[in-house]
């Protein structure tokens, strides 16, 4: 046991292999129409992420860590820097002001719930599905 282990305690490898989320990259305007259409049969969820924002990264990590793989939804991931025009179109189409990070639930062609920043990790969005 090294000096650091004796002072700080040896860390055991407690990492478990986490299942990857079923993200669908949101990369085209055509997908927005498909999302609205598919939302008539099954909830669609959009996560808007900024890859230059530490808060967005933290919220994304917390969301991924608590996501229930059993949910019957389509889960879309939009990187703002790569597709700002899609983010703008989401705001226009669904009448929701742009924020990032932002989580939107689309049902029956409309955004029925949305939240942003730390509120994403503070609430249970599944009650809006």
C-alpha cells in the first residue's frame, strides 16, 4: 500500500458498465417533421446540448446516469454547435424558446413539456410522457 493509499484510502474499481443510451442523432430538418408525426403514436424526446458549456455537460451526464432504459420513447440528441438551424426551427415549429441544455417532450405533434439547465436533472420528466 502506497502512502497515498494509506492517507486517502485505496479506491476500488466500482465502475460498472453502463448501457449506452439509445440516442438518435438529430441532424436534419426532415427529422423534425418525422418527430412530430411519430409523436402521435409514441412520445418523442429531444435533448439539446451545447458541447462548449460545462453546465450542459454536467446535466447530460446526470441525465444519462439516471435514464431508464425501459422507457418506450424515441430519444433524440441535438448538438447546438453543429446544427443551430435545427435548434432555431424547433423554437419556431413548437413555440418554445431556445435554451441549452434543454429537454423537450413531443406528443401528438406538440411540445407538451420542456425544461432546461439544472431543472432537467432536478425533475422526473417521465411523468410527462
